[in-house]
C-alpha cells in the first residue's frame, strides 16, 4: 500500500522546495556577479608585446626595441623570423625588406650575413637587422620569454623545420618560450617533435572551431567570441587575442577570459589590467559583460 501525502502538505513541501531553489539561484547569481564585478573570477591574461615594441619605442623585431620593451616586464615578447638564402634564421616580419631597410629583396634572396649588415628604420629609430641567434641570446640575457612566429614561404628549404628544431628546440623549451604560426604544418611538426613546447595555431578568422593538436590559438580580435574561448578551454587549449591596441577592447577581451593579449601598446595594456584589478568600475564592467554576450550572440 502506498502512503499518500495530504494535498496541503504536498503544496507546502512544493513551496518550500521552490523557495529554496530560487534562493539558491539568486544566491549563486549574486555571488557570480559580485565576483565578476570585483574581478575575482577573471584570470589575468598574459601581456604580450607585438613585434617586441611598445608605442613605437623602437624598430620592430630588433634588439634595441627588445631591450627597451623588456624593461616593462611583459610576460612575452612576440617576434617573427624567416629563413635566409643560406638556411639560417633572421628576425623579420615582412616578406620584402623594402619598407624597413630600403632594400627591395626577400629574406630568402639574401644570406644571413648580408641581412645583418642592413639597417632598419621605423618610428624615428634605427637598428641593425638581427639574426635569431643574436635576438635569442639578448632575450636570454634579459630573462625575457619569447613568443616566436615562424614565417613560411614557398621558397623555404625542405629541411627548414628539421634544422630549426635541431638548433633551437630544446633551448626554447629550457627558456620557457612559445611558438605560433599561420602554417599548420609548422604547428603539427612542432607538436610532434617537441610536444612539451607550447605551439599555437594563428587564425585570422574563426568560422568553425578547428580540431587541431595545437596548444592553443592566436585569434584575430575582431572575430573573437566568448563561445570560441569557452570551446578552446573545454578542450584544454589556450587563446591569445591579437592585435588589441584600444583600452576598451583590452577590457572586453580580458572579460571574455582570453589567456593572453598581444598588443602594440604594452604600457596601455598593463595600465588597463591594473585598473581592472584594483579600481573596477561597476557600470563599465556591466556594460562590457553585456556587450561581450551581445557580440557572442551576433557571431
């Protein structure tokens, strides 16, 4: 025989349960919003100097700029390298040297010795083009970690990645440096050959979340959405946002829980993150929080 609970008692139990559930939801929401508004839930994104400069304090990808920027203690300095004609590695972003050096040539058309004799000019500064050996040694002296972008072209030698790994794989691992590249083959090769070295896949846009062995993704900020970051985190992968130069965008990306922010304005980024952590504006944070969800819905 099944005992029946009187109707009035059932209603009372239902009401008590409903009130308890509502209190739990409200309490949880209140704690979440309090934590959010005070910054307790936000993890601090890594600060990453794009091409090793801050607000035009030197010539991109050169040692003097690295030395100046390292004084501001970014978590990483992002820089670029190309293979040269003699299969060495030079610190250079552009596929043509003309804009920076006035020489109308590509890195693969010159030897490393020829490259390092060139002077680059930018932002009212001048500096010698650096070999990767020179730049890496300077970073090690400064105890500055690097985020190295490996640039590739159809003219690269077939053994380029094997050579790079033989020369630098264990050294970069010991220095706690990281890599990223637009070239998927570079990413998969590094993950297979040096699996402990964090290697990111650069994506200019994200229409569909990719399935890759990368440690994470460097994503162009205008296409970045919270759902993408959440999906990456669900797969135990990191997300770096690039290139974020406006303080409002810095706040938004930080609230979206990006793991790193790559910027040309390192000082502005460090100031913005400090203010977010120590002087939060409730109205601004609510606005940024709602905006991030609005943008996520649109994407």
